[in-house]
């Protein structure tokens, strides 16, 4: 399995962006072992949470092992603390970068399938919100969404004040990212508004896998959004498991999310941690 650390020049962000890529193209096989058909790879674009960066998933979970097991390419970009949405004033078009430019660039670089049914987006916490928002906004690109412990907190932004010493809980932080908070709820930055708009237009929306820990403070908003999706006729699977807002939970449920996706299951292959005939 190849693990690639790279920097690419983004036109939507106007700077170099670090990206990690797991590319299971170099599996060894012994005589008599099955050999994968030579065809493009399915791909998961996987987003980190707040305070994190492109290294989080590799450091916090067994995503490399899981990707190799399922012959899945995993692309992990950095999204700063910006919720993966477009911020035109600062030339930070994170949504367009995640939903369009990054997909186009990586498809040029690697042997990836260009088919919607082979292209997925996922994330945790802030990245769960980013996966949901951009998965729906770019529904022609992504065939499925995997969202863990998603920070679906936009409906509470208008009630925020600037009293909190924690930047991510302040009103001015939300305004810097999302703009006018009175208008934001009726924009594509609000996943509920976006889903209703797309459904009314007759679009085919991606299926969604959601999971949240039973001790997670975000459980309520995740339960609410899963219920909303079902009411809208969106194909959604929602699971609650033991755990809080932490890596043990995400390590367990990213594998469950990958098992939910229509992936290959060819075994681990041969690597330095798995030598077998």
C-alpha cells in the first residue's frame, strides 16, 4: 500500500494545500492468491474535524489498514478550522475545493474511477458537517456520504454571543465563516435548506451513513438530522454506539461506514504487518 504525502496548488484557495493519499496499488501476492482486476479505484474523500489537519485520520485511526482491506483510495486534505464552506472575501472557497477541484486534480494524478457510484465523501465532527453539506451540494459527484459525530450546529448560530472565551463557540467566529447569520439558514450552508431545495428540484441525492456516540454532546443534532433525512425520503442509515467525541469511536465507526459502502473486500493483502501465504 502506497502512502503519499503531497502539496498541491489550489486555484480555489490560491495557495499550496497539504493532502495525504492512501493508494492500495502495490499489494504483493503469492502464487495462488487472488489478483485484483485492473480497473480504476473507488475513492473516499475524508475530512478532519476542528483543530485537526490532513494527518488526523492516519494518526487517530486504522484507516490505512481498512483502505487496503477494501481496495479503497482515501484522500485526506487539510480544511483548517473553516467548516469546508466557501468564504469569498478571503478567497477561501473550501466547498468548491473539496467538492470539485480536489476531485478533478486527484483524478488526473491517480487511477481513480470517475463514476459517481464509486466516489464518496466522509468526515468527522466539523468534517462530518463538511461531508454532508458538500456531499449534497455536489451530488452529481458523490454517490454516498459517511458522516460521524457531525457538527450540525448551524441552527444555533443566531443565538450565539461573543461572551465565550472559546473561539469556536463565539458569534463572530460563525459570522466570519458563514456570513450574515440571519440569511445563512436559507442558504446552501444550511444542510436542511439545501436538501429541501435539491429534493424540490428533483435531484438524485446520495445515500448517507451517520453515526454518533451515545455520550456525545452532538447526539441530539445528529438524531434530529437523521430523522429529517428520512422525512425527506433520503436513504439514510443512522447508528448510535458507545462512546464520546473521540478517536476510539471514530476508529470503530469509520470501519462500519466503509462496510456500509459498496466496496471490494479482498482481504488485507501482503504488507510488513501481514505476511501470509
